[in-house]
C-alpha cells in the first residue's frame, strides 16, 4: 500500500490548508482532544467535511492526559455527529496510566509498553468482556445496515465475520453514514499504528471514490489508462528553484517529459521532473498514476486551482472554493526602496496561499492584507521578513467612511484669475440636496437634461442641467460635473467618498474670452464644496453582520465585550452544544477582534463577518474624525 498523508493545522486561522487537504484527500481524519471534546475549531472544520462528503474517521487523542475524559468526549461527539460516530475501540487505564486499547473489530486487547510503539496482542480481560461484546454487536449491526447483502447474511447467520464487517464499514464510510472512532496517544505513540492498519485495509482507495467533476459537469473517472489530467492544489515558491507545484493525478498515468495544456489559460506546459514529497524532502519517481499525489518544478504559467490535461479533450476540474477573509491589516515597508518589490512578493505569497488576499486601495491609500486571523497574518509577516528579507510593519486599516448630506443648500461661486494675457472666469450657481428613490425635481427649476451616475464606491449622483437663457454654454456642463466628481472623491468633512447627492446647476455667468473648461471645473468643485458644508453633512460608516459560535458558559463575556463595540444584537440561537450570537457591528469596532475572542474564550469560539450596509455614525464620532482630518490637512500644508 501507499498512503499519502496531508497534515493540516488545527487552528481556524489556517482553515485554507484544511480546505485544500479535504479537497484532494480520499479520507479525512478528525482529531479530537480527550480533554476538551468537540471544540469550535472542530465545528468549523466539520462544516467543510460535510460539504465535501468525504469518508472520515475520528482519532480521540491525549488519552494519556490526567484530564482525559473519553466517555464525555464520545457523548458530546454523538450529540454533534449523530449515530454515525462509531466506536472501533475504547481505552483501558485512561489518564496518566493509559496503556491499552480494546479493539471491537478484532475483539483483541492491544497493550503498549511505556514507550509505546508496537503493542502486545492479548485476550480481552474478563472484566471487560461483557462491555466489549455489547459494543462489538453494535458494530456488527452498523456494518450490516450499510449493505443489503450483508443485512441478509446477518439475519441468516446472526453475525458477520471480520472481513464482512470491514466491507460494511467501508460502504458506510463512503455513504457518509459511518465515522469510525479510534483511541490514540500521539505523544506516546500508542494506537496510531492500529489506525493506519485500518486505513490500509478498510478506508476506500482513490479508485473506489466517486468520479471528479469538471466545471461543465462531466465526470472524470480515476482510471489509470484514461486521459492524463492533473489538478494543482497548492503552489510553493522554493528559494533558488522557483515554483513547486503540488498536484493530484485525477486520471491517467503521468511520466516525466509529458506535455500538457493549462485548461485555465491555454499555456503549454511540460512536466520534466516528478517527485513525491516526504516532509521537506523531494523523492524522484518515474511515474504517478490516477489518485496519487505528486509535485513538479518550474511550470511556467500554472498555479493553485488550475488543471493540466494531456492529449485529448480539454477538461477543467472544479476549483477549490476558499473561505472569505475575516480580518485585515495595512502593510508598510520600513525601507521605502522595497515598495515596488513588495507587489511582486505579495503576488508570490498569494499564489501559495489563496486565502490571503491583497488589495491596493486607492481610496484608503494603503496596501491591505485580508486574512483568516491574527496568526495567519503574523505568519505572513514572518515569511516576508525571514524568507524574502523584507522588513515590514502592520498598521490599522483605515475605515472607508462615506459622506452625505441631510438637507438642501445652494451657493454661487465665481472663479476669476487674471495674470496678464488670457485669464480664467467662471461663475456657477448650484443647489444640492439628498438623493433618494422617487425624488422630484423642485418646481422652481426648468430641467433641460439629467445624468444619473452609479458611483464606483456605492450610492448615486444625479446631475441636473437647469440652465435657462444660455447663462452657461452646454459645452461647459461636463467640466462642472468633473469638478463635482473630483470633490466627491475627497469629501469636505473627512476626505471620504461622497454618495447619494442631487446636484442642480441653475444659473451662472461666462466671459467671452476667459471662460474655459478648467475655469468651470474649478468653479463646479468649489460650489459643491461650499454647498456641501452648508447642507448638514453627515458621515456614514460600514456596518458588518457578525456571527459568533461560542460555548454557552462563555456567552456572558462575549456579550459584555460586544456592548463595548457599539454592537446591536439581532438574534441568538443554539447550534448543538454551542450558542450562536448574531450582531451588527461597525467595522471600526472589529479591529483585532479575533485576538479578543480567542482570549475571552480560550480559543473555543469562532466568528465570521459579512458586509451589511452603511449607517450614520454618532455625532461625537463624526466630530472627532472631522477634527483629525482638518488637523492632518493643515499639517500637510
């Protein structure tokens, strides 16, 4: 047998690694801590296990710990995962004296020495026989339930032999109706060998798994004699070697020198070297076949989530859907000379880790990293500094506030500039008012034209030409609009984008020589600024929906913290053994929330966020932000 093992982090900060592993593995192993039972991280990962519907088994670890509680862990897991949570073993001498396992499939006791390793096979002690027989019979029934022929055999014989039980358990695993449970102490090397033996003999092989799906719905079966197709599930940048592509062979046989086409971009690629990975070591191989995992170096234009296909029909495998980021930081290089290099390096890191998104925000004038949690972002910083030798700082991301108005105001602004020769002259009379659906043009204006603009940053600008008697030539109206738009990109109150405004140009003056596009652009900008300042300007802030999964005993601490963040609780629910809190929270109040939640709950809670809408900020917050903006504006001048 050959088993490829993908080890993934247990922290939800690195959930992207778990998603990748589940996508390409044939069987998953969920590890539960016998001290803590089903934790929030387990819940989060299980959502993806459920989504992929892959066969899965459980390993209950740390049975040698003084606070180990196998029975409580099993009961909690059965409440969460249902009757599919199926005991294959149970421990003896649980706690610091843990040294034996009763195996319910083989009906044998495995006893370990003080240093673990290969156990001694012994008869089940008399004191355990009744319990073991009862649990064994339950296992027989579960195995029979998953196969009609086995069920008939069970009714006929009253039991099943070991091979028949394996067959039924395998079918149950493939149907996602049996989750075998094993007992281990990884630290003392106890029990993991028996679990590996079960994977060898029972867990479905790649050839027994359902076919992969292409993006157009075709089934790609894992046949060795099929068309060569590989799926790149991860990319790594190897110092001095370049791109190391990790892939799964979906179908066919792969040998060095084989030519492929990239289904995503049409690039021609040749796999010149084939490796299998063993920790940090790359071991060369002559070929890999359907279902196997491998790696190759120096693909020219192929990265994570892309498909390569050999001679035959074009095929593109369904890509991995990565989770949305949950937190953000701004990144600043300490050495200004590294600014250009930063873009290249971050692009490389994103190819390795698609759950880390990079945004170059023109609005906020920041380079922003979006990640899964504080540890995820700190790990990225470590890589930048230790692998790429770039020293960077993380800063708080600025908040994308929006400015708007609460009432109408009007201004007449004259721009006049004379400095010998041709000068500049433009006068613009403007009224502005809040925009809302179903608004009506004031009766005092004679509407000659209207332009409705859906703003890139959200909201609308409705620009009305109400000029009568030729006070301003039509050819200057676009210049006035450009001035208004320029000012809307840097609002008068805090420098934030402006949204949801009606603008009426209803009068003005021109000069036969000095009026030009630039003059009217400036007049339009200044008329808008002055009108805006008189129209009861208001600041809007982004509101996010926050959903927290938390143990009931820690609800109070989490709720108290939310009250300090201007949160509005919109719902509470229960989910198995956890409570679900739903709230609406200003984005400005979510800074470092993952750290806070981890500290409040000892890492037992998780959360996710989603943008909701913009709402008015409290008056005292607006006053503070406006004062800070004016101070910085003076300092810049």
